[in-house]
């Protein structure tokens, strides 16, 4: 029996909402605790499946995990059970978790070897892991794939700093290579490194642990290997994908919403992209206030041509928010071309939006043109299934703005990324029930 949300839409919401800690940062910094035997305290950890699974996995490996309060944990990776990595338990747990790849870098660096099962995760097209492995190989790791048991076995007893030009600016790939390089001998230079705020957070945390990293925030990182790292305390940034989702939610439901404690300077161009859709938002202290708006009009380019919103590596616009932008554009005035460059099947959820009455032309797997309805016609509620985390929340926003009742199945996908989303939306006045 799977869970579903039943939503009665068409009501404006009102109130304050606080974003959870950043999921993507959590998966990286929690893996980094494996780099030291000293205690590491991490706060603002979101209570979501993907993160809880990783914490559980660390516990199984022998890390002493203590939960101090709802969102704060301490980790002590003194004694790691190396045999666990070849066990069936690890295969089933590690294989079901996208983030399990993130423990490989720290394990290689500290123990000189690692084994991981072939990873699983989202249905958003191929997510290559080549970047991770090519990086490890450049540092001197040797790995072979064992088709018998489906494990990658990596030997890294002699990691040497080197020059690495990443084949793509992958956030997880960069993070993994950085974690492997901090304990390697000599200097590692990573060019075309990802420079997302999450990655900057990881590098700052590693620096506090004693790593020597320069170039943080740029696409050229220089890392001088050190003998060992110590403990530290770290607080996660608020999740920028949630913040963007709530901005979109406010606009589409015509609601007055305040998003608390957003760490505005870390949001890059996210607020500006929503402003281009005509959404009014103002910064009050470190909160974003969105007034109730009956209409919002998409800007055009200066020459009058149709606005294009595309994803790009940071500081460009994050691909995780394109699904949200696409949904919010449905009730805007004007048209916009959404160009999803990074993943090939993230736009396939538009068929559900078409069933709800949206005017969208899916040009190809990467591009969709949205012709805004300007609230002249309301979407209608339907039954639908969520294909991936971000599409799930986009459909949830559409359902909250629609007239009538919607049912969203497969909400496990949503809950992999958004904690207690139904309770938090109810607090804003949403009519949402879990069945």
C-alpha cells in the first residue's frame, strides 16, 4: 500500500514557513565525518528519507551516531568495520541510496580502499558516475567492477595529489574528489570544479577540520594534502530548492507567505529568476516576504523576444528548480521557454499538467514552452503519480492552485527530499490529507 496526498486546491494560503536544512549539502558533509576519528557535530539536518538512510548506513559501518535533538547529530568514526562493505546488507542499503556514492572519497582517503554497489536513485535520465571514478583514478586509485556481485572495488593505498580537469562540473563528483584529495600526498588542483554553496560549505567544514583548501567559491580548487583531520561543528544552509519551491507556491496560489531565515546571499540568481516571472518578493532582514498577487507577468528580453529560462552550473540557475518555474509559469501572463539542459527526462511530467488544463508545448525532452493562463482559467484537480522528487513538489503546487480535488500517488518520492511537507503546508492553511 503506497501513501498518497489528497489535496483540495484553489485556496490562498497565509503565514510563515521555515526551510529545512539543505538535503544536498547534508549528503556531502555527513559523509565527510568518515575522514576523522574525532567527533563531528552537524546541525540543521533535515529529517528526510535520503539523509536518514545515510545516517543509518554510517551507524551500520561502526560510526558512533548520537542524536542530540531533532536536527542535530554527533558522529564519531573511530572504528569502521571494513568487512561491512562486502556484505549483502551494504549492497541492499547502499544500492538503494543515491547518496551512498559520497562515502567512497572519504573511505579511500582514510583507509586506502573501498567497495560500493552500483548505485540507484531518481528516474531523471542517466546520472553518470564517471566523474567520481575518473577523479579517483587520477589520484592513483585503481578500481575494477565485479559483475558477479555487482560491486566496484577500489584500491587507493597510495593517493597522490595531481592536476584534475573534471569532465563536468558535477557537485557530488567535485565533493567526492575533494574529500579524497584532502588526505592525499602532495597538491591536487581541481579545475572545472563545481562551486555551489553546498560545496563551499563542505570545503569550509574540511578547512575547520584542518584541510588546506584554497579557491573556495571558484571553479579552481587547490588542495594541499595533510596527514590527518580533526573534529568540528557545522551547520547546514537552508535548502535553496525548498525556498524556490515556496516562492513558486506563494505566487501560484495567490498567497502572502514569509519564508524565514533564507541565507539570502547564498541563493545566487534564484530570487531574480522568479522576479523575471513577475513575482514580487522583498527581503526583510533574512526573510523573504511574498505579497499576495492576483497577476504576475513574465518579462520579455529587451528586444521583445520570449524569455528563456535554462539551467546551468552554479552560479547559473539550478536544474532542481526548473520544474517549479515551469509550473509557476502556467498561471503567469505571457510565455516562457523552459530549457532543461542537464537531465533528459525531467520534463516528462508535463503530461499531468496538460491533463489539468495547462497550455504547454513539449518541444523535445529538454524544452517546453509554457503559455501562461494569467489566472483566466483555473487548473482542474486530477489523480496523478509523482515521477521524481522535484516534479512531485511541482505537481503538489499545481494541485494546491487547482480547482477541485487532486490525488498525488508515489509521494515517497516527494518525501525523499522534503520533510513533513504536508504538516508544514497545513500550517499555512492548505487542505492536504495523507491517505
